[in-house]
């Protein structure tokens, strides 16, 4: 195997790992979970961490939006 084939294989692996689709779904799920935590009437602990969860999902989504397609 040539060096360029190895580099291309590594780039393909990184491209798949850092692909936008999967990480956008994770960030949106985190945002949705935070919204659920905000509106649920069962636990004050979940409510207490809802803003942090929504914020983490939003920041994650902004970062992921810069990943390659």
C-alpha cells in the first residue's frame, strides 16, 4: 500500500467519524432532552439541569455545523 492510500483511508475514517449527520442528531437529541427536562412536572433535579443541557446541546450544534458534510 502506498503512503497516499494510507492517508486517504485515514482521511475517510476521520471524515466518517466527524461527519455532520450523526453529530447533528446527537446535538438535537440533547436539546430535545433538555426541553423535556424543562417542562416535566416530576423532578426538580431534572428541571435544575435543563438549562445546562439545552445550552450544551446548542453549543454542540453550533460546533457541529462547522464539520464537513
